[in-house]
């Protein structure tokens, strides 16, 4: 028998995709293998659908995760998948597995966060399911969205010489998780201790506990009449995501370490934990920023954008996946997503 560990999560997804890749419905445009599935909607738009499941003890820890933040995050991580297709969300469904320790008031708090996210992203909560759980809280969110047919953006359509761009900054969510885990361990050792999380670290914790999907960038790209050649959201770390995009597009990549955007708080926290902020940015995950590629001429309209950074370019050689350092050294990019309690 073949164990799942031997092929990994993405190997398992590929195995499932291969066994189900022939659609039976003419309206199915794109199935497994991208941030969202694509289906025919009307003459001008495609419909989008994506789903994510969050499990207590795997994707979140209720020791330090407020239920309201968790509800917001459960929606945001799904909306991020729609944004990665260059689309905008429209409706969600939410299904919960609840253990007997949860009160009605706790569920109310969780849904307060869900409603806050619905308001922020202008989506409607239209259904779901609830059931009992013997292994803690389970949250499953499905999101529907739309995208104009001429703006749909996949992972497998990048081209050599495209400019590689990211939104926002990277690594902060992982470092926020390290801060929260450290506080948890200190609390377990001394339940009378007071939290030592300073205001200066608020940004890192916000990035971990209450991330925002970048629908704002989707709107701005449309306003500039720019459609990325390929796009993916950064949930598993920059290295993992750029390698997904390159493998599916049949390209290589050169990234420049000095261009990768990292917040000052992330640099300080990385020093405190004795790790490299760059390594956190490459492998930490859960930033839910957008990684996308554009033709060089299209990048001219983005080069001065405050929330978009060019970090490299694509090459024609799929075997060339390089991180170039300021000192002129080159190392091979590797997918080393660190996992943890991240979604």
C-alpha cells in the first residue's frame, strides 16, 4: 500500500486530478489544479468556486486564536483563491463541525467574524451545514465568484521574460505565529503569567490571526486595464507558489532576494528568533498575498505602485529556478513550506 506521506499533499491532489480530469458537463471550464474551479456562467463572465477546510489543532489553535478573528480568516482565505483567478467573490457557504464544549455564544462570536468578512468583501452568506465533531472545531467554507472571460487568470499561462510581482510583504504571518506559539508555551509553563506581546508586534499577529485577501489589487489591475499572464495566492510560502506556477507554465524563474518585500517588524522578530527573515518570507506561508506575472510592457504601469513589487523574471528553461543574492551568488529555489497551524 502507498502511504500519503510518500507522495505528499500535492502528489495526492495530482493523483485525484488525473483520475477525474475528464469533465462530464460542457459548462466545466477548469477543474482541479488551480486556485478555483471555473465554469460557464453567461456570455461575458465565468463562474468561480473554491473551498477550504480548517481543522482545530492543524490550521488553528484556540489557545490564542479569538473566535471572531477565526471566522474572518476562514472567509478571507477562501476569497483569496477567487482573487488569485483575477475574480471577485459573490457568495459563501459555511459548514461547521462542533464539539460539545462549544456554547451558543461561542458560535455567535465565530459568526460575528464571518459576517465582518462578508461585509468587507461584499459577499453573501447563503447556506451551509452544521454537525457534531468529536475532534474539535471544523470549519469548511465554499466561495463563489465571477470573472470577466477576457480577464480570467490561471497558473499555467505565464511566459518567459514575464516580470514576477508580489503584493504587500511576506513572512510576517509566519513570524506572528512564532510569537503566539512562544506565548502559549510560556502560559503553559506559568498560567499566571501576563502576555508580553507589545504593540510593536501587532502587525505580525494581525497577519497571522486576521489576514486580508487582496481583492483591492484585483480592482486596481482592472482600473489599469492589466490582466496578469498568470497568478496564484501565497498560502504555502513564496518558494512553493512560484515553483507551482513555473511547473504548470513550463518556465523557469530568477528571483532577487533583495527585492522580496519584508516588513520591518518581520526583520526584528526574525532576529529575535534567530532565523532569517528572507527564509520566513520564502517558506513561511499564510501571507495570502498575490504572486503574479505580467509582460514587461504591462509592468511599466505598475513599477511605482506602493503595494506591488517586482521580485524577478521568468525564463524559458524549466530547470532554472534560481534565487540570486545581492552578493552575486545563486541558489536553487526549493519548496520547504513549514506547515504548523497555518491554513
